[in-house]
């Protein structure tokens, strides 16, 4: 089964949206296999967003993502990497479709409430950045037969 890394960013936590956001993935049928709240260390933030180091928004991004606690999670399920990205909507909430998480809860690109891995490879990298193997749990949900045929 595929796994992805999702994070409720500091604005999502401060606006009390963490529960609602987690619920959307649960309700769809994706399984939470890792979950924690943490204050993002500067070093982890810079590692996570390393690909954007040269961008003009890098410093504000690091400032934003380390500005308060985040909720990090690993979700598991069929096609979850792509599906979670689609559920989040476009990076710029102004472009995000209504009904997506960003299209529902966000207005500006620098306050877009959620992160999700953009490929299976980044998911693997990001899961390893945030979670030790023993922090992830493999289990069966009683309702799995009603989600998967
Ligand atoms: P993604 O989060 O949808 O994968 P990326 O392009 O990887 O989007 O950018 C990472 C994060 O950096 C975005 O979610 C957003 O918080 C921030 N960001 C991206 N582009 C801009 C920008 O032009 N201005 C301010 N912040 C930006
Ligand atoms: Mg990205």
C-alpha cells in the first residue's frame, strides 16, 4: 500500500483546523499510520524545503513553517500520494478549487494550511525526515473491506 506525508502547517493548527483536516482523509477512507504534533526545528525546515533554497520565498517560508506547532502525519491507502494532493488543491489557494482543503480554508500562498508530498519518492524522503520506523504502525481497519473491493 502506498504511503504519503501530510502536515497541517502552523496556520492550520492556530486556526483549530487540524481535526477537520485529519477528518477529511479519514472520512475518505485513508488510514492514519503515523501522527504527531511538533515544533519544527529550523534545521528540519531547511532540509524539508531544500529544493526551494534559491527561491525568493525561502526565508519567509522557513519563518512561517517554524512559527508554531505543526501536525505531521503519514497516510496509507491506494493512490494516496496523488489523491491527497488533489484533496489539498493548488499551492496558491486563489487557484484552488472550491471543496479542496486550500480552496476551503486558505486565501494566500504563504498561508496555505497544509503540505503533502508531491510524488512517491518525496513521500518516502519526507516520511523518513519526520518519523522513525517505530513511530509508524501497520494495522488493519475493521472497515477496510467496505473501502477496498
Ligand atoms: P506545494 O506545497 O503545493 O508542494 P511548493 O511549490 O513545493 O508547493 O512550495 C512549497 C511551499 O512554499 C508552498 O506550500 C507555500 O507555503 C510556499 N510557497 C510556494 N510558492 C510561494 C510564493 O510564491 N510565495 C510565498 N510562499 C510560497
Ligand atoms: Mg512541494
